[in-house]
């Protein structure tokens, strides 16, 4: 994701109050199935909270530089938004483009920017304080003047000033969006961009659906929304500007469609869709107790990925046989300081206990890429601004080996939780690319275990296995060497696809190029799988590929027998497993792997009934 932006209020030029508003259909990326019908809630409506800060005179240049960076970032975001309007019908473009132009003007050589700069220098306040104060002063003046002449245009201008102020503050503070408290029950959340940390704060019981302007199919926000079972569409250009708060909205997460102010027939069709989806879910729920065995009797392990604890009941309902990927990032999100050993221990223990004896694979912190975590920058461990290309930067195991204390605390918490909880536990290392990283992490693991034993802690006699994610081409192609160092592999096809094809998994503009069925990706999956199978080492797929039942025959045919996925996908994948025969799958996989043309593979695997 190229912007770091939070959510944006649907500030707009008011239309004639009583003009009937026509139905408007926007298309985006289908993220999480289900149909939501509800009133629009623009997530940026509430102001961004800031901590007011005074500064010393010598800090003025640094604060001015921060302001300049935030202005540059805001300009980049707005320019990108404007470019994407081209996909909208002309009348929508004509309505939204002037608004974005007005924002761009305000962050140019404007009275507003001059005023902010003056406040930093004269009042000696931090950049975000100066932005908040100056925008509020100018907006209030515009409101006051509105009493005198042309009230509508002045008020509109005041709203626009406030909106640009919020954008600047969000870019300055990089703060997570925390104001979902005002979200009315049953509302549809519409915004420009939702970060993974924002999505983690959503309550699926209260929220009908989500749609955004930005976002890619396999970014962590998408994964989080799927995990929560919230109908969602991302990447619907023009959305945040097109809907007004309270507009009736339909989000069809399976079709990737958002309808604003639906006509009665559209609404009636959507209601029928809601009923059909619920019926289908009930049917799938019946699969819960059936074993995951192929039609010719081969057992397959189907587990769930967990991103936040509220998913646990969904995992229990899904019939998953354990957690194949616990993404521990949630423990570090939306907080100012790092979680200590006891906090982490308690969280892991509760999750392991709730799985009642089923295995749990805990992945240690995978910071980086789009997953920015304020607590880490707050403690000076990472500097988000320094990483211009975060997906290729200090991500996953790289950070943990540079800051071993982070890894030590987490491993200690996991080891203690593993000793006292009922079920088997495994430890998983993210973003490994070389054997030396596995060796270094294992040394730390052994050292932590020795230290805990000296401390008198009870640990399992045999330490939990330590495995690695295969999620870069480098790791996949070194799989035979890595298999000598690791106890198991978890193939992360989300990042593997991103790094193999050089396509940002969370970027809307290139989402059409993101193709896990590209032969290059499949060959890497095959190479890593075969390396593991030769060593008789456990290997699973835990990327989103595992969640697509149409890919199950291919993955079984490549020799894979263990999959971990978002809980809601487990029943459908089980259905595919129970329908499959291993010999047919192997034959089918051979045929697919002979193809060099991605389009032909898509056709074989997804398309026209040419499967096994
Ligand atoms: C992956 O990359 O496929 C994976 C499972 O890890 P994450 O999605 O958390 O990066
Ligand atoms: Mg990954």
C-alpha cells in the first residue's frame, strides 16, 4: 500500500438538499463474501485526536520538515485518488474532481500552509498542533463569515479546511484510527483506506459491512476483514467521496460491488441475496463434524489462521483442527508500548486453552510491509520514515534478529504458555531467507529455554518445534538447505506471490497482476513442497491460496496435505477435499505444471470445468 493514510470523512460539496439521489454502482475487489445492507458511516467524521506539544526554538526546522513530509504525502494520496476517478462515470467525476482539486490547492502555496508554518515558528508548537490550531482558526473564521454572506459556500469551505487538516494530522501522527466507537449498529463503514490496525478494532457483531477506495485483495486489511466474516469490498474508486453519511448502501462482498442509494428492485434483489447467503452458510455448517478425508481415504489437515482473538468462536464453529498460523501482530497493535512477557504469555495461553488440545502454531512478530506498529516506532526500535521500501526492508525475522530482546520476550512467553497449556504448540519464524537466520533464531530459542529453566520455570521436556515461513522466492529456492535447519515449513503464498511477481499485495493499482496461479509461483510452491516431503518434514500452506476450494485439487496434487486458512473458508475447502481423489489430483497437477501461460492455468484451475 503506497499511502499511510487513515480514513477520510465524506466531506463534500453539498448537493441540493431535496434532490432525489440516483442509484450509484461502484465496483471494487471482492474481499469477503456476504451482502451487507445498511446506512453509510464515513469513518473520518470524528476529529483526529492529537497530543498538544510545545517545542524548543531549535526544533522548528525539524517540525517544519515533518510538516513538509506530511504535505508531500497528502499530495501523493490526493493525486492518486484523482487519477483513479477516471474509472467513474463522467457526472461523478465532475462532482468529485473539483473537491480533490480544492484540497490540493489548500496544501499548495496557500494561506493555510503559510499560517501553519508561522505557528510552528512563532508559537513554538509541534507540527500537528500547528495544523490543528490553524485549520480550526481558519474554519471558525469561515463559519463566522458565513453568517454575513453566501453561507453555503463559506460553510463548505470551512468543512474542506477541517478535512485537509485531519488528513495532514493523520499523516503527521501516523496514528491508528480509533473512533469506531461512534459507529451505529448495523452501519456500513465507508472510507478511503483502512489500515490492518484499524480493521483489528472493528466489531463484526455491530458492523454490517466495509467498503473502501483503496486496498488490495491479499493485504492484511483484506485478511482481517475476511477473518472477521464482514462482507467487504476494497479498491472501489471514488467511494468515500460519492456517499453521504446515512445514505443506504449495499456491499456485495462476493461480487465486489457497492451500491449507493439503491432503487427498490436493486434493494429487493440484495435482500434475496442475504437470505440465500445465510442458507448456504447453514448448509456448510453441517460439514463441521465430518472428517477432512479425500474420496479415496487420504486424511488432510485443515486448520485456521488467527489474526485477533475475537475470531476464536468462528474458528470453533468452522471445524478447523487447530490454528495453523497465529499472527501475533495483534498483540503489538494499537498500543503505545510493547507487550511484556506476562501479557503475551496470558494471551497465548488463553488461545491455546481455547483450542482444547488441538495444535497451535504461533508465528513470532512479523513487523514490516504494510503492518506498521506504533509501539515499535514509539520505543525507537524502528523508524517507519527510514524504510522507503518496507516490504524489502527490516521485516519479520530481520527485525527480531537485530533486536533480539523482542524475540527473547516473545519466545519466553510462548515457551511458558506451551508448558502449562493443554495442546501442542509450534513456533514459526516469518520472512526467513537464509539458513543463518534459522540458526541464529534457534540459538536464541535454546538460550531463552535455558534461562527460563534457571529461573525455575516449568518447560516442556522437548521444546516445541521451530519452523519457518516459505514466503520469498529466495526461501523457496533454498528450501532443501532450509529443510536441514527447520522442523517444518509453512508456505506463505501471499508474500510469495508478491515477491515473485513484484506486485504489492495491498496495492489497488496492480491488483490485476497479483496472481498466485502464475507458473513462477506454482513452481516455487512445488519446489519447496518437494524439498520438505523428501525430508519427511511437515509442510503446510497458510497463505490465502489455501482458502480457495477451487485450488484444493491442485495443491493436493502437488503433495500438500495440510492447509491453514481464514476460519470461514474451512467448510468449503473441506467439501473440496471430500470430493477429491488423490490420483486424479496428481494427474491434474502434472497437467497444470506443464503450462507456461498464466491465462491457461487460470482456465484449467478456475475456469471451465477442466479440473480433475
Ligand atoms: C503469507 O505471506 O502468505 C502469510 C501467510 O503471511 P502474512 O499474510 O501474514 O504475511
Ligand atoms: Mg507473509
